[in-house]
C-alpha cells in the first residue's frame, strides 16, 4: 500500500501576531543575504493572513503579490516595504555589532 502525504505549509501554523513577528525575525536573521528567505517569509505570512486582504491594504494586485513573493519572484524594494508595512511587521531589531 502506497503512503500518502499531505502538503506541509508553514502558513498553517502561524496563528497570532506574535507568531508572525517571531517567524519574520527568524527569517531576517537566517537570510543568506540575497533576500530569498525574507521574500519567502513575507509570502508565508501573507498566505496565513489572507492574500486578498494584503492586496487591498497595499493597493497591489493579488496575482502580482503571489508572483512577487514566490520563490521565482524578484519584487522591487518598494513592494517589499509596502508588504512589510501592510502586514504590520518591522525591519530591524538588534544589531550584531560590538
């Protein structure tokens, strides 16, 4: 008998504002420097909250957001900032400088 596996999506486990913040902070810290993990985190949080609402809040097309925040996406910095602001997230935090 063949085993069946369901699709795992981290968006299914992000339930609260604290979850969103902690997930985003972890992705910021672990990003390899090319923004790929940050883009993925924004896409995951957007799906957890609702892409349609994000589209309304940013004034961007829902389809465009899916494309920009996909693994193949390459969003402009202005788009990333609109998404961050609309999701109520913050860039920054503590520095690692001595």
